[in-house]
């Protein structure tokens, strides 16, 4: 499966995307392209007036009526207005605009402070030219050194996300630098403990969590066979759970810069999908991220 297959018939996608500080030209171009491909609407919560930059694109009346602009006196007020609409169901997806990631995610977590605090994790859904299907990687942008319990929460978020994408089975590989357990490499010990846990506490039929795996035997069947690894997951992973942010971020950027991967990036675990892309991401990757969010939102 690739993005074209996953996101076929985008014109059937509906929903409202809420963005704080959609004030730069590249993001407005992304909004316009999503308006062309889908039936989604956008709500923009700005503390700087974005009407002028939107008018400069000379949009049709049909597109203009699907862009709703709200202007606030401060960035904090814009965030609160945006979250009010999301939690009241007036918008279904949050997208980061020209605002620090930590600021918007902190506001989301603060809204949940009185109830059960959600565990948030980033997932990158990658289409890699040399891999035979889409590959999810978590976490490459948010959790620095997840504990075993945080890994379990991360895996649960990814499983829920995959079900919304209509995955019938899911092979989850717990990544390390080697496939053999060594007390000198803590990530192998953690992966083995998690693997044993899921053997005795399976999530649901069709979901397999195994490890530790080195990258080669997680994604290449011949490498797994050569090393004598007998596993449903080995060589056919749908998901790579990385041991920490450093490894994940380097892997992610290697795939995008050297491997020319197409990517959709989201934050999972909140009451709504959060589209989290960087300024360096291509317009195509930003569009894919929104389309995936609409599909699961």
C-alpha cells in the first residue's frame, strides 16, 4: 500500500481543520490544495490578520466560504479559541501553524489536566521507494527516552491509528542497534521485556509486537533469514518503534533527505488528530499529513 492507494478518492474526505497562526504563504498554498482535493473546511485562529494574504491568491467564492478567519489580540487567546472549537466539536483536526510545537502541545495537555492526562506520541507514516509498503515510525519528534509504560501507551496509540486506516493486521518491530539481547545495550533489554509482555498480553488478533530487531532484519526478509530470525514481524514490519528520539529523528531525516520518502506526520493520543509538520517539510508531505488526519479524524 502507498499514499495513492491509502488516500484514494480524497474528494470524499470532509471535516474542519483548525490552524493557529496560518499566516505564511507556503501554508496558505497547502490549504488551497486541500480545498481543491477534498470537501474539508478550514478555521484559522490568528493574532495577525491573514485576510490580506489569502486575498492575494484570488480564490473563488466557493473556496473563500470554506475558510473561516478569526482574529485575536494575542497568541494565547488564539490558541484558547482554537481549542474551544476543537473540544466542542466545531473542528475535528488541529494543525500547527507558525507557532512553537511545545506551546501548542502544552495547551492541549493543559486542557486535559483535570481528567486523565493523555499520552501523546508522534507518528511518521512513510512511503519509501525501496520498501514494499507504508512504514510507520514512532517516536521521532516528541518523546525523548520513553519508558516501558510509555512504549506501551505509544503502541496502543499506533494500533488505534492503524485501525482507523483499515489495517487488518499489524507487524510492530521494537528497534535497537542489534537483534540479540545485551545488558550493555538497554534498548535490547527493554525490547525483550515488551516482546515478552505482548506474548502473554496480546493486544488483539492480527497485531504482533516483537523485538529487539536491528533495522536490517526488521525491514528485510533476507537479512532476517540470514541471521536465523524466525518471526512474523521480521522483514515485514508495518511499524518501527524506535528506542529514543535521537535514533528516530536521524532515521526519519535519513529517509526523507537520502531516501526521498514521502511522509505524513501526526501527533496521536489527543481527542483529535494533530497535524505536526516542520517548515522544512515539502508541500506534498504537508498535504498528505492533512489527508491522513481527515481519514482518521
